[in-house]
C-alpha cells in the first residue's frame, strides 16, 4: 500500500489557498497533515527547509509531543491536506504499522537535515 492511500477516503480535508499558511510557528500543534494536492513550504527561522509534495506529512511533532509548532507551513500552490487528530493517529499506528514506520522515517530524516545545519564546535 502506498502511504498516502491510507487517507484517500478521509473526510477531514483542509483547503489552503496559495500564499496562505496551514499553520504558523508557535501555534498549538494538535493535528498532523498529509498533503494530497499542491505544494507547500516548511519555513523555520525565515528559511525554507523543505518543499512538501503529494503524500508528504507535516505537523507530526504536534501529535507525538504536544507543544507549540516549530515551523510555519505555507501553501506554494492551492493545497489540500488531510487533517489527522490524535485519535486517528493512534488508530493508524495500531492498525497499520507501515504508517508508524513512515512517520518515524520522516522524523529521522528531518532530524538528520537539522543536524547538518548545526555548525561544529572548533577544536580547542
């Protein structure tokens, strides 16, 4: 099964016009999203760190560890996202281990990319 196919019948569609935010840094994060149409940018400290495309997830940190959003997501084009709340997330993790693995993979890839941005400490 292709990852995004898990969400093909989900009624929780969020439509975002080009140039508008899906969410902004500092907001409470209580949902994650799967991009089903369009492209969107993930922005951290005024820097585009990722361009989201069909099937990408975003906002997963808000489900796994509730707290303020660490990034802003802005639609580059008109976008449709599937919204996933904690109840749906837990159901998907229990019923579809592949889903859990994919979310963990996204987290690991984003952490690895963030690590590359950290300047090394000079040897003394």
